[in-house]
């Protein structure tokens, strides 16, 4: 596994991280033993950057990680998030006291006294950004976190926050079917020396050997309300993506491996965090950092899946209110 720098002043981490939302059952039920095998496989293959959040399964993902961390004693770089609100009518809460309580809860569940990276999961515009970055800076000074990150924000927020105190990482959805960050966010992060951490770089499982079956998804699956998975748009998206899957197989590569290699080619400051529940699926993309794509190969991929090809929005209306828009 190749490595990359987690921000200008951050540690070296594996070029690919692991998103741990799936351990909480967000994309289908799983069990702890399966999750632990997946973590073991990832670590044995050189992956040492783990990303979770307190809201994943109401702490379940963090608890699974705690079991693994306590039993294996691995040397990893650990990120978690806080700031999503559970109050009726409020999607995000960035009040300093709330962020502190959220972090303390995460540290307790994880069984650690410090995390390397702590994200504000969603921006709350009722709280001045200076107050938000201020409390994050206090957490850094107190040794509770190594650095802070921002999730699903616009370039303007990154610039403003970074000017107050340098930001370590920005996390947003980015893949061959979600390319909005190319309209300023990737460039801003590169300019400021901030790591960009793409989540869902495999299009929520679509860019893999088989398509997720919406008919088999459990009630409450995070993808079901998304327009791209609707009965109207999903068949159209699959028809286009079929061509990319054929292309990958003709190259002798796994679909997920090639899709992830494309994400990695977008810049050395990108550290994607695909998620999976199983070691078997992890093996489909774990070698992507070893794949080097020429400009001609990148152009060929983008001719098959041109920017903006996907039908439908990436989020349903009820999922998007706390996501900053900038285009």
C-alpha cells in the first residue's frame, strides 16, 4: 500500500482509508465477527487510516472499532466525527459545548483518550465559524485530537476556517458519478495543503462487480431514498455504468479497483475511504494504489463515464439540508 500525507502537517497514512459506516449496518446487516475480519484484512494489507462517526449506528461503528483496537493493538490513524443533531427540526449542532460532549462520547466508545482527526460532520450556520474552529483548536491544544476536519462544506468555508486555524482534511462525496468537488473544492484543498478525503468513491457500491439490489435492501437502507437509486433513474445509470464494467474486465481489473485508481489519480492530496462490511469486498479494491493510469487511460475512462453522466441527485431532499452548496 502506498502512502500519502494527511494534510500539510498531518501524519503519513495509507493512500486508501477505510470508511467504517458499514460496520453499523447502514447498507445491510452485519455482525461483529465479520467486521473484525474485514479490519484484520485491511490492516494486514497496509491500510492504517480508519474513518468512523458517532452517528453510525448510534455509536455501533465506534464500538466495533473499540473491540478491534483493544484486542489487536494496531498502529492506526483514527478519525471520527461529531456535530449532527438528534434534536427534532435541527440537522446540525456546532455549539462548542455540544461538540465537546460529542467528542467525549466518541472517545469513551472507542476506548481511547485521543483521535488523530475530528471532523465537524455537518456545518451549523447558527454558530459562528470562529467559535467552531476555536473549540476545535482548544481540543488540539489539550491533546484530545491531532487535527480537525470539515465534512460536506463549500470552498468558502474551508478558506475561512483555515485562515483561523489550519484545517487538516475536508471530506465530501466524490467518485466517477459524483464530481461536484471538481468545481472548486479539490483546488482549494490543494492550494491550502488540506487533505481531501472522498467518501463513497465507489458510488455507494455501484462501481463494483455486482450492482446493489434495491429490492433486497433492508428498510432504512441509506440509499433507498436517493434519486439515483429510484425505479426511474437506477436502470438508466446501470446501463451507462455497464460500459465501464466491461472496460475494467477487458483490462483484467476489478471494477472497484479501476474506479478507485481513477479517484487516486485526481491528486496526491486525495485519500479516498471506500466502505465495506467484508474482507471479500475489500480485496476487490485494496490494490488500487498500485495502479498507475496514464493520461490516455484516464481520458478513456472519462469518455465512458463523462462528467455529469448520472441520472438523479446524489441525495434526497430530506438528506441534504445540512450540506453546503456552492454551485
